[in-house]
C-alpha cells in the first residue's frame, strides 16, 4: 500500500485532514509494528506488506485517543472510555509475529 493510500484511508477513518499529522501517526504506528516484527534488527525501516493494515489500525487508534493518553476510565454523558495501555494495547500487537534468524 502506498503512503498516499495509507494517508487517504487514515483521513477517511479519522476525519483528520492535516497531512503532517497523518504522516506523523503513520510513522509512529510503523515504528511500533517494526519494533514488534524485528526486535533484534533495528535497521529495518519498511513495514512488511502483510502488516500495513495493522499499521493503519494502530495509527487510527493512536489518532483517535489523542489528548487522552494514559486514560484508564472516563464517563461523560453516558459515554464510557477506558484504555488497555497508555500506548498501543497488546491486543493490537498479538498478530504480529517477530522475525529472527540464527547466526552461523
């Protein structure tokens, strides 16, 4: 998926139109995915194709909870909010399988 497609989808899902904000949250989400995929290889910089949708989901999650980071519970006018983690919830990362290799 190209960066333009990712930005367009993120904008559609969140209503955010600021290009810099969209790119920032996609970058943060990409870093989260890469840290999980390649825990022993920090030089990897491209999110594998199979995890780009997960990157988008994480970016939506982070963008939607902007301003409420670290919130564990919130109740206002019948709307209840709570967050599993201050960052990305473990449940969003479960499907990402870390890559590793054996050295000779």
